[in-house]
């Protein structure tokens, strides 16, 4: 049972789950063949390589690289959980706020949260960089590649899009 906690085995399991979800949700549209299906196949291939690596390590009688979660990792798990909550809230408000406002807010929250030593300058930079990123992405998405993005559905925010 301890060998199932090997990092390669756990990573392969996660990649197989992600690849399976991507493969089952891919449509029959030819546009899905270029990127989503190719990415799903690559993820499944990487998972297969990780399983092969774990099997080879077991045959060669190497010690498995067991995943240990210590007390110092709790801070990392807190950061991951906080980012997950921010990402879920982003998905929930995306169609209400619109893509650009929601993206700016999400990127600003994440970069401000992850900023170390929250001085006034660093927090301002953590807000300015997402703003500049959204402005550049807006120009590229809307005026160069003409990529459709979700519009705001809430009246106050529809004025900003």
C-alpha cells in the first residue's frame, strides 16, 4: 500500500483523471482535434510514462519516492486552498462581471495574496501588473485575434465591457 503513495503513481493517477475528463468532454467538432484532444492525449501519454517509471523503479527495487506531508507544508496547502477558492469564485462571477473585470479582479487578488512583504509599493505593483496584463490581453484578443470572450450580464458591469 505504501508504494501507492509514490509521487509518480499519484501524479499519473491525477493526470489520468484529467485526461479522461478532457477526452470525454471533447466534442466531435474538427476544432477540438487541434488543441484539446492533442493536449488530452499528451496528458494521458505523460501519465503512462509516469506509471512505466514507477513500474521500472519497482522492478529495479528502488525505494519509492513517498509523498510526505509535514507541518511545514500546511502553509503551502493553505496557499493552494486559497487560490482554489479564488479560482472558483472567478468561475462563478465570470459571466456576471464579464471576462475582463473578473480576470483583473482574480489576478489582482492572487498576486496581492502571494506578494511577500506587503509594502505599499509591492501591493501597488501587484495590482498594476494584472491591470497592464488585462489591457495588453484585451488589445491582443479583441483587436488582433478577434477572440470572443464572455460579456457581463449584470447591468452595472455591462457598461465596463
